[in-house]
């Protein structure tokens, strides 16, 4: 008898809705960014993760589409288990993560004296790594 495959991403996800940061009147997030990590960029506002940014969660949906006119909103998974693309320095199981390059996350830096007030910028716990492609994280 084999063990039944589990879809851990369906276990207790928590979602929140945010506005999207704009640059020059254009949304910083597009339809192609769905499934990628995002960060807070202002009050109730999100944008794409950049290198060493604080991971807020995974972009799961956008209102409207790139072709539609109107102010869009974004749905973000902010807790639960999710899979995100990774870049160097690749995380390993048990690591925490921060924003990486080009829509990825990477291994968080070690605690240092330059961490912001309130603690380290790292988020989540890596529970699985798929080579150099993606990792599965418990967002806490």
C-alpha cells in the first residue's frame, strides 16, 4: 500500500486583500506575477519582492486583468503553507526566507546588529526544497 499524496497548500491558508503599488500610474504587479512572492510597499499596499525584502506572502489573485481599466486589488496568502520560486542563496529545510531576485525568495541572512527594530526580516520555515526551483514554506 502506498501513502496517499498530500496537498499541504490546502491546509488552513489565510488570505488578505491589498491595493497594488503603482509606479508612474501603472500597477507594479501584473497577471504574470500570480504565484510569486510579494512584500508590503505602503499602507495596505503591496509590490513584488526585491532582494532582501520582507516576504509578506504569495500573490494568489488580482481583480480585473492586465487588459482591463480600473483600480485593481490583490489577494495574498499571508499564512499557511505555500510553494514559492527560489534563487541563490538557496534555502534548505528549516531555513527562513527573505525576498530574492526576480520574483523569488532566498535563504535569510543570519541575525546581525543591522536587523530592524522588532526583529529579523526573515519569514516562515522551509519544509521542503525542490532543487534550485522552489521551496515549500510554512508562513507564520
